[in-house]
C-alpha cells in the first residue's frame, strides 16, 4: 500500500498541527495504521496506532493526552491531531500500515510512507 503523509511544518511550543496520511489501496479498512516519529540520533518510535475499524487506539506515554489518532475509512485517510506541542516533539513523522490487528505493536508495521517534518520552536 502506498502512503502519502502531509501537514507537517513549523509551529511554536504550545501550538497544534494536524497530520494526514492517505493510502492508495482498495482495502484500507483491512490495515491497522500508525504514526511513528524519528528525531535526529534517535530510533524510530511508534507514537500512536489505531485499529482497523478505528474503535481502539494506542498512544505512547510521551504523547498521551496531547496527540489523537483517528481515521476515515471512506476517505482512506488517517489523521494525527497534535496539541500542546513541545520542542521534544520535533521529528520526522511517518505514517505506516500493518496488516495484522496489532495496531499497538511497533514490530508489526511493514509499510511506510515518506516522512513529514514537524519542528516545534521554543
């Protein structure tokens, strides 16, 4: 599945951004979806994941209460609403697809989109 992410940019600390990722597939609802991020010198981490139907989500402790993942299966799109952004959130953000039901598991993601840069200025 091809994934196209958008919505990154430069924002001040405390601000908000919404990332979008559209999938080129006829079977979008068969994929668990996730958002990862990678900061310079750090490993890629799973930030948020969402189940196939959208009824269950996962949030990393570092973003819990600030980031929200959602999806619209009719539009083949997954979103990441990021609020109360901090400088520590600065990273390249990637959307990813997972053909298993394990939306919370880093190791199950196997398809990746290109990244979108998010920079939070303090």
